C-alpha cells in the first residue's frame, strides 16, 4: 500500500540515480587522470610486446604512449627497467620521461639523443606489495605520419619488463660513473659520483662503523631556488640538507643511523641537465655529487 504523503516511485528514478553515479565517477576519473597520468589502477597506455634484436636475442620491449601505467607486484626492494628513446621525438630539448611510483615522483630523465638506458631504484619495504609504475613522455611520434613505415601508433619510449634485483649491487644503484676531483685533502673527497633524482649507496662492511659524506649540488639557479637532499636509511629520514650555493658539505653518518640498513639513499628535490642549460654537452640529469670515506673517530 502506497503512502499518500510521498510521491509514487516511477520508472525515471532508477535511471536518474544511475546517471548521477556515472557523473560523479567520471568527475573523479578526470581529476585522477589529469593529476596522475593513470586513470585507473590497471595497465594503460602500453602497446604489445615486441621481440627486439637478432635471432638469439631474447629482449622484449614495448612502446608507451604519452602516458602509461603498469601495475605489478614487487618481488624485491630493488626495481629496474630499461628505457629506449628513438630519435624521431627528440628535439633540441630532448624528450623527457617522468616516472612515478604510485603517487610519488621517482625520477625525471632526459634523452638528448637516441639510445637505451637502464634505470634502477631501491625502494625499501615494497617487496611483496602491489604497486603501479606510471610514466609520462613529453612528446610522442607517429611513424606513419613521418613516412617511416605504416605504423599508425603514437609512440613515446620503449620499455623492458620490470625486473627486480635480489642483491644490492656493490656500487649501489642510481649513480653515474665515478669522477675525480684531482685533489686530496680532509675537506674534499678524491672522487665522487653524481646521482640522478634518487640513488642508493650499498652499506658495505667498512661503512658499518659510520661514513663521512661529501655532498655538493651544482644547479645553476641554486641561489634563487635551493635544492633539498633527503638522506635516508632503510627505516628513517636521517638528514634533510638544503643547498643554496655550490660549496661542498661534509656530514658524518653514525653506525647507529646505519644499523640494519642495506643502503643509504639520497632523494633530491630536483635535478638539472647541463646540455639543456646550454652549459656543456653533458646530457646527464644530475642531482647531488656524493663523495665518501669511512668514518674515523678521533677518540
């Protein structure tokens, strides 16, 4: 029996409710997509796998579009993949690849010329967890429109399957090659390595007793926009250093701060690229220079 004080239910109510739910969902989807480049937590923006190389080459690669998402379950705490940039979408500003782990910015990489680059990141605590790797490419190319072949896809960069290292490499991950300062003194390291946006130093046996770090940032605009470097153990943030000039800083990390850690990780707020700045032909994205020596207590 119907209630005389309520309007009768009719066939338009259910479609109207469904329409309202759809509007809300599309709104959330749009906001998530525009902010994070990944509209939903499933694979998106990746083309099919291709076999690269010769007959005996087992490499598999696949192209991204302008934005891509790849969910995976982390097998270990060290994630890696190889990225290839073709020459066709590289201009005088290169092509920029931005990588996110879930909602966190992980790295920004510029390719100023065509080639492959292996990328590795130590992310303590991710082993056994579901995660989403998100990628944005600054510019795509279309082989058909460029007259290369009949491929009509819009292509960003090509990526390998995500791999997981079970052992931290002796040299760590995320560093460029060693360089020499050409000097030997107590206030300057004899050699150093540049990081990208994130790098992790293997805490070897000799560093279990502590380590003296020498750090320097060389961003051209550092006096106007200071750079922060987070120095982290596997568990905690140890220090947050702010750089506003091009001077070396010397820090001591104690054994207690390194206790039970596999690595000492450096996370830089932003990187810079000498070639993009017109300073040199060095095309690396550089964060902080890291030199080190085992800590020797004075007592």
